[in-house]
C-alpha cells in the first residue's frame, strides 16, 4: 500500500454563496476523504461570463481553473438545481474549459456529478443536464447510482452534511470515480 499515489480530486461547487450548501457538502467530503484521496475545492466566484473571443487568451481566473483541472486526476461537480436545471455557475465554468471542442482538458477526464435542492428531489432534474454536458466534452462520467442531496435544510446542518446514508452514497459514487481514474491511468 505504500507505493500507491494520492489521487487528487478537484471539486467545483455550483454556487458562489457564502453559505452555499454545495460548498458545505464538498467540505464534508474533503474532511471524510480516505488517506490516499485529496480533495481541493475550487471557488468559481471570479470566473467571468464565457466569451469565445477570449478562448485563446482567457482571463487569469480561467487560466487558473484550466490549470487546476489539468493537474487533477478527476473532478467532483456539485450543482444546485435552479429552475429544473444545473446552475449557471457550473455551465459557465465548463463552457470556459471545454475548448477546443472534443480536445479540451475535459476529454477523458473522470467526473462525478452531484446535485442539491431544497426540494425532496434533490436536484434530480439537473442530473440529466450535467450528464449530457459532460458526455459532450468526452469526459468519463463515473457510473453508478446518481446522488442528489434533497431537503438540504435538514440534511446539511451547521455547515456539514449530516445525513450518514447520503454521505455513504456519495462516497460510493466517488469510489466509482476513483475506479475510472485508475482505468484511465492504466492501473
């Protein structure tokens, strides 16, 4: 076990709110990660609205996001559901890093997607948007049972995911993500 490398996961929260449920859940995942998994949360607050004119010379914040994704072994994307779809924050960030089409840093990148909502459905409708978007970028969406965090007023307490069953389901999907990473790395 001493020869195993740490797998680096980059987590993208789909909300820029200070008291973001997405960020709280990602912090809980980071705090409960096993020893050989490191989770870095990348704040998307400074990512400007996508403008194709700047694809080849993007703003510094976009260059930092691209570098972080490139350096990561895999991605965790957690989006709140707004109006039955993914957040504009996530869509905008992925628009920036998905260029050039079919050959971006997202091609063959392992990704696990999660959604949140105050409703009992937990953002289940946004799951389809996320899967479709990442399939179009040629990313490797981790297979497994979808994980949506619903009733967030009850499941996220004091800035932490307080539902043990949901945390277990989230880690089952992340284990699938880790398997995808190992597959792409030839293990």
